[in-house]
C-alpha cells in the first residue's frame, strides 16, 4: 500500500510538467536556524521562508542534499495548510499542499537534521577541527530552482559557549543562555544562497569570545 509520500512521488513521476517555482513562487525572506555541538557528529536545523505566491500552485519542488527532513509545514491566509512531503533521490524535497496556494504571502517551515561530513559540501571538517560551511545552497537548507530571485537571509547559529561562530554575513546580535552561545547574522539586502558561509571553532582560553 502506498503511503502519502509514495503517492506524491508516484504522482509527480507521471504528471505533466508543473508550473516552474520561479514563475509561481519567490521567497522574500529566508531564515536558517542551526544548532551545532561540535563535540557531536550530528546537528539539527530549521528553515523558514516568507514566500510571495504569484500564481495558484499546489506543489513545491526544492533542492536539498544531505539533511534528512522530519517536518514540513505551510501556512497561508486561511491558516495551516496540511502537506505531504517526500525526499526523492539525493537532492530533491517535494511538497504538496492540501489546498491550492492562492496568490499572496505564504509561510514555509522545514525542520531537518544532518551529520558532520569530512569534506564539503555541507557542515564539514576534519575530526577535532573547525566545522565549516563553504556554500549554503541546498546542503544545509532547501534551495529554490536556479533562476529564482535573490532574497534577504537571516542565519541564527547556536553553539556551546566554548565555541565561536563566524559567517560571511554581518552580525545582527549575540547572546548567551544556559551554556549556549547564539549568534544571529543577517544580510543587508537580497543575496544568493551560495553566499552563506560559516565557521564554528573552539575559542582559545586566552582569546575573546566571538
């Protein structure tokens, strides 16, 4: 018996070409929230996007390579819009809403987790060394199809206080709570998701916290 996810995969496999996301949907603000403890091999994250829907659409196709998705949610002007989703192959996340998304503003949430890699792409680095993300698109957060307009990005990273965080984006705020450090970065304007860079490294005992 097919599960909803398998039905979605089967439907998309035989359906005619869908309206391109770059025509129907354009993200205006994308937020990536990562919780990383470099002493462990796994990490968790969530992705939220404010989407401008330009034409009626029911199915979304995003690129995501590596992390395993455990929750997807959509909210439109009528409230929560239940979805089914499936990861296809090595790099596709497919989402189908219960009701068609009408033109307007829609919120998308994707929660997922991943493991540290020895080499890029993704959150990677040698054992005992710093964690690095060299290019963000599609490896720690969903990426929209090529040609989708650039958008503003916000990046929040949570690490144990023994570690510091650097990014290619400007720092917006810093805080400490319950033994964890949070650093929030934000782009000054619309950027490509490949612009996201990140380094997490242990702070030297004689150095200042970053």
